[in-house]
C-alpha cells in the first residue's frame, strides 16, 4: 500500500478532537496531519500533541498540496457550503452528519461531488458497528423473517451541556430538538435495515428550559417496505439509547448508556415447534472496534480507488429529506409523505 492519505481536520472542538484521537497515528490508510479551526488559540496544545500543522483557514486547507482530503467537524449549517468548496477544489471530503439541514442543500452537496468526481463521505459511524452489520445479515439470510417494526431512542442531557447562545442551542442548527445531534444516527441505522421512509408523523416541544432548542421530540414512521417504526430523542434526561428490530421470526436489540463502544446484541427467536414457549434472548458479543476509525478508513479506501461513497438521492440525502418532513409534520400536526 502507498503512504497514508494526509487529512486536515476542520474544526477542533470536542468531536474534531475525538476523531483525531480515534484515528491515531498508525493507520495505513489515512492520518491527520493538519488542522484549521475558528479558535486556533484553544487548539494549539492539542495540535502540537498530535503533530498537526495549524492552517489559517479552510481555504488554506483546500489549497494545500500536502492535504489530500479534508474532514469536516463543523456546525451543521456550514456543511453544504464547505462541501461545495471542496468539490470545486477537487478535494475529497468527509463531513460529520448531517449532510445538510434541508434536502435541497444535501442533494446539491452530493451532486457537486458526484459531478466533480470527488469522493464524499458522511459520518454515520453506526454503520460500522459489528452488531448492526450482524442485524443486516440476519435480515438478508432470513433469520429474522420479514421486518415488521423498528423502534429506537437516543437521549441524554445535551440541553444542559451548552450555555445560552452556543450554536448547539440555535434552532436553525438543531431543528427538531435532538434530531441533528442524536436522532439522525438512529434514522440512518433504520434506513440501513429497513430502507426508505414513506411517511412520518412527528411532535416536538421545549419543556424544560426557557431558551434553546426543543428537548422532547418523537415520531411515528412508515417505511416504503410497509414496516412501521417509532423514534424518540429527549435531550434533557439521563444518557441512554436503544434500537429494537422486530421480525416475523424474532427480534434483535442493541442499546446501552455508552454508544461510542462496541455494542453487544440480543437475539430472541420464535421456536416454530413451540410458539407459546417464551424464549430467552441470546447475547452476542463482538471484537472491540473503533467505528470512527473504521468509517474514516473506509472513506480513504474509496478515495484511493476513485470510487463514490455518499451519492445524490442516497441514504444521507434521504435522511435530511426525512428531517424536513419531520419539521413539516411538527408544524402541521399531520402526517407528511416523502417522495
């Protein structure tokens, strides 16, 4: 293999630093060698510790011949323009989720990269969980039977973490409460397992604080396949997350307090010879992995091969379209269909 791709991390807040730590210095595929951030003074010590060259701006990273790819850990509203700039510069780009905050912007970003032949990756790291991949195989090989229903939540005290005026309390940055920070991960997992969503009915409220985004958001889903689902995200409670998939032959469940770990999986199947006997679930464990490192290395492999990753009309775009439908349903109080 040739030398690792040289990546510039754009944004060195908490998550940007987490990505740098997760990838580490020993990947054969991709390594962080440079950084640009809005507050360089706060990041100098971290950059020095991890051997990152500090660049003056995002534009400087795009123009730097020693930067092969850029990785965006920036506020949500910046993603579309930054992706368009990367496409124009011919620089492969990996962005943290979501791809945009409205479907038109997300589609425009994906289309620009496709037209420029630039690989675009989106940070839905749950897809690199061995447990989620195992559920996908159980659907494909018939272990679970027909997928009937998926339910999930992703909750925690996010509303309390950031002071008034912080960008994460900006309702434009975080429409529908915890959806852009948390719920979109569950949505992406659902899309991976059950396919596109055809209809959504949603509600969202701010019940705790007198400022910031909504803290309690929930929705009912109908997938194009006919399966149903529901999802909740509460960002003014204790940390928790969970997803359970119900099939005609059994169910599987993942969930815990931590989510940046390697998940365990519960599997419970019907015994067709004794359908009235209550079966105990089987616990399945997996070798430890870093999903953040896995997603970045997967992106790097596509860059090396000159292959696309996130595409126009793909799941990352559909996820944003669903967010738009959720907002429309919250506003109208009625079900909203997706094309």
